[in-house]
C-alpha cells in the first residue's frame, strides 16, 4: 500500500481530519535534521537485512520524526520501512497530530471499537514484509502484546534495541539551543519557589510558584513532577508536596525542570528556614563540593566511571559516603511523562566505561538523604571541547530563610 492510500484509509475511518496538509510550526526542528536521522536508521535496517522496524517508545519516535502526542497512554507504535516515510499506528484521535508533520508518511488509525494488535497485524500483513525489527526494551510494549505479535507466523521479528538510543546522547546545536532556553525557564521557576518559602506557607505554595513561573518563562509540560518537599519528609527520596505547613527548622528540597521542544534541563537547590545546624551546613558544603568537582573533571575522553570515582572520593573522606546513594549524573534531553531524563541511556556512575564526548548533556545531581532531612544541589551541563558549559546559572549556596 502506498503512502497516499494509507492516508486516505486513515481519513475514511472516522470524521474528517482537522488537518488539510502539514501545519507550519508543529515540527520542532528543521525537516532536514529528521531526514538525516531517518537515512541513518534505514541504513541500519538495510545492513541487517530488515524490511522495517517497529518503534514503541515516544521518545524515539520524537527523535526520529518530531511526532509527539500526550495520547501515548493508549497504544501506539511507528513502523519504519527500509525505504520511504514512517507510518504511525495509533488511536484515531492522535491521527491528525501525525498527519500535521511532513516527516510522517501515513497513519493506520485504531478506532476505540477495534483491537490495536489486530489492526497492527493487519497492517503488517498487507505490507508483505517478512523480516521486522522490534523495539523490545521499552516499557510501552507489554508482554501480552509482544506474545500476540510473536504468534504472527508470517513475519520473523528480530530484537532491534538501542539503535536509536546510541545517537541520542550527543546533541546537535539546535537541540542545545532548546536546552539553553529550558535552563532559563527552570531558573525562573526555582527563583520564584525559593522566594515563596516562609514559615506558615505550605509546600504546595512553593510547588505552585515553581510550576507557574517556569511555565510563564517558556517551559512546556515537563516529563516528571518537580520535587518539592519540606521538613522530615525531605529525607524520603521522591516524596513530593503534600500540603505540609512549613515551619522554622525545616529543610525544603527543590528539584525542577524546564522543557522546550521536549528537551529538558534540571536543577536542584535546598533551603533551611531559620538558623541552619552544623549538620545542615556540612551536608550542603559536601554537595556543592561534589557538584563543583564534577564540573571540573567532566571533559571529552574521560570515562564516566573515573569521573564518578573522583567525585565520590571527596565525600568519602568526609565520612558522608553512606548518605550518597545515587549516581553522580544522568543524561538529559528528550523526556515524556513519566520520565524527564535520558539516564536509562547514559549516566555517570561507578565503573561505567562510557566515554564522555563533546555535546553530551548531563544533570549533575549530588543528593543526600540523612536521618531527618534530605538535600540536593544540582546543575545541568553540556560537555564542551575542553570541559563543561554550565547550563543552569543560579547561586549554589544553601538558602537561609529568616
């Protein structure tokens, strides 16, 4: 079936499309960038003797074509042929978003009365393809659907994992430009949140300030809720705001992000309401030390494991290593809820042989969770030819609220 016929089929499945061609401005980056990526991926398919591949991860679909919809909470996938433009197999309400893009060749729409795997299998059988790559390492392909696809005897599926992911850590100038814009948004949100902290306010007030100001400064919806938590609950990793009234003596831990064209930049800061204790000050100093060591030692040619070792050595000397349980940094870039990071692709962590390259981007996230409080002081960076560009620009000192 040719691309024109597939578009006509999708249009006939329900009410008339709201699009009458491609929508200017819907494609986040230049069409030539996406064409170059598609060429690379199709060269891989041809080298493996594959007729095409199926993508299920919304991040990888976005990287390849610029297609995005919040509607991925229902089934969707993308078929990449070894020649021609991709086809999106998706719920019919997502169809027009796909057809608005010049990077998409067609849509196989799934009505709410249809079984999505039946539709996908019918589409594949009509294509007559026999060797198909399958993205099996994603959370968006469940076991039941995988088993049903595997039972399709007319097609030989091959695992096709990590092909797109290997291209994502090193960012293009256009992607870095979006991340600089995202940094300005999260800086604005963090500034507003820190200025909202006061006895009698709630952690909800602080979270609202962080959200409102970062969005007003240009951020789109982010891939993960910001971390805003106060008092003893700050010692619980991934605890979030919960209407707690802020009191004197509380630590307030803040972690937020800005997002522009799905590219994220994050930062964390911590505050104490009233006079900080020696333990508060020592913890903040240790976190700042890790952060600044990482900024000093990250550069092309270093391995992630060696950077992690050098950052961890300082905190071990202080006797605080037992409180530092996380990675030194994780990769950042494309994010869709529930994830705002690329840490599942690359990170700076113990013994990791990853070789650092120019234009990789990281969130350096020193964090400690002690008995009665937690703190984080973090920044996002881009690897330059000789070191780091710090994307987030905001004072790192422990914030003391009178």
